[in-house]
């Protein structure tokens, strides 16, 4: 979690180590009950500490070394085979973030990222475009949801993108341990799923933003999601930035296309989606 307000958890040299440790213990204590055995409970603490450490690379090998373990076996077991409720931990973390950063004008930001992989065994891996490399590579891709507010920002949700090459191969999915209930879902659908989950969980926000991955956020079905969250009488409206143009689409109204800044292009903008209500 990154914050601009509380020096206790701010980045860089302003961190108060003692206060940081107290907050770290508070967060890990909150999720401890999601791990029924003491071994994974202890290891997840070491794993999170490794993720937060200034390691040049972060994987099970480097995190295990940071924790003083001789091999990555324990960390790999935690992620692949240990029994714990990952979705409940996600909800706990989201609750913690909202407690620290909640703001009625906050933004839910959706984006994808890819991890370059070798081989074909990693769940969801295939040759596909990933912004990590800026080209088509053998990669695993995930879609993420960030909560951004004046006091700071933090990741609050994630969904792994499972390509059709995986979802359409039940035997391959079974070998990889993917539950049989999992079906193919586009990245925009995954984005809508996370947005709905956050809003249903009481996460206060006035805007939703994302890149072209999340373009389906602007579909009319999304207005049904947003409309039930107390965002005003008229539903929402959407601004899609693409090639220096803005497309404004209000619920129940025709699409209006306008130039940004009186026709001034927006450098570096490929596409973005912003959903809000009642803002002028």
C-alpha cells in the first residue's frame, strides 16, 4: 500500500520502522485465521515480508533466501498446495485498505500485467501480448484492481486470465489443479467482476478507470452494476480516451464524440475508460 498521508507507512526514508512493524503485525494478524495450520501462517508472514523487501528479483527462491530458508520448497508449497482461503484473504486486505484510505471520491483502477514464462506448465501461459515486454511473448497475464484515493493507493483484487487454449482443455486444467467450475472469461469480464465485488463489499468510490483491456466497463451492463451503488439518480457516464478523442456516453443517451481540450491531442494516451456519476 502506498500512502501520501501517514508517514508511518509512507515510502522511502520517512518510514518509522517501529510503527511500520505494528501495522504489518496488525495486517498479518487479521488474515491469520484464514490459515488453519500454524506452518502456513508463519510462512505467509515470511512471504509477505519478502514481497515488501528491496530484493532485486522476487520469486520463491529469493523470498525463501530472504526468510533464511535453504530451498524454495516451503514457499512453493504455500502457493501451490497449502490449504487456505485466498478469496477471504483478498477480502480482508481490501477491508484493511478501505479502513486506511477510504474516500467517497476514490477511484477504482483496472489494469493488466503479464509475467514472462518459459514452458507450457504455468497456469494460463501462452504466447500472447503483454505490456511487460511490449510484444507477444510466452506469458501469464493477470487483471488487477487498485483503490486510489487522496491518502494513497493499494491493490485490492486480482483475477488470472485463463485463455481459451486452457479453458477449452479440461484435461490440461485438471492436471494444473484448476477447479472444474472455472470457465473462459475475457479480460473486460474479469474487470467487471472485480469492480462489482468491490462495490458490493461497500468500497467507497466515485470513479472507475482502466485502459483498453477494461473497455467493457463502458457497456450498458456496467451501468446496472454502478446504478445499484447509490451513485445518483441518473446512473453513470463514461469517457473513453482514444487517439486524442473523447467519447462521452451517458446511460440511456446517445453517444457524443468530442475532442479533448478543444481538439488538442493527449500525448501517450492509447485508451482509457472512466466511469462516474454526477460529476461536472
